[in-house]
C-alpha cells in the first residue's frame, strides 16, 4: 500500500499476515458473512476485505510520524495492525496468527 508521513513523504508498505479458521462454527461464520464465488474462499478475497483495516491502522501512526522516525515506531505499527486486523477478522471466524509489516520510502 501507500501512506504519507507527517511531512507528506510517500511511504510504501507491505503487510504479510497469517490466518486460519479454528472450528466448524468459525467456518460457518466465514461462509455466512463473506460472499465468495465458487467452492472456496481465496486469500485475495480475504485481503480485499482486510485491506482498508490494514491501511487505517498503518496510517494512524505513519501520518503523524516524520519519515526519519518511522522505523522507531515499527513495533507500534505492527501491534496496531495486529490489533485492528484480529478484531476485524474475528467477525468472519478467521483467527490471525501473526502479521509482519515492512515500510519503505517510495522511490
């Protein structure tokens, strides 16, 4: 994705997250609440739902942080992404195992 720092410098970010569905009840939540085409739900479909949540969590920190200090706040960014993403995905019966965030200046 793309975000802007406090001084409006463009930053790119990549988020990798690892998820699973724990139980039959969680699978029922997933198939009930997330529309999908076919016989299975693709990772890209989950990502399209989760993208705005990730973007909001990342922007919450990056937009108020000068570019040269973003790496000092990476732990805060990762924890915020995990917190927001976990709460969001739980509605769909999806459990977040872990998330990794990489933020770089846009070239």
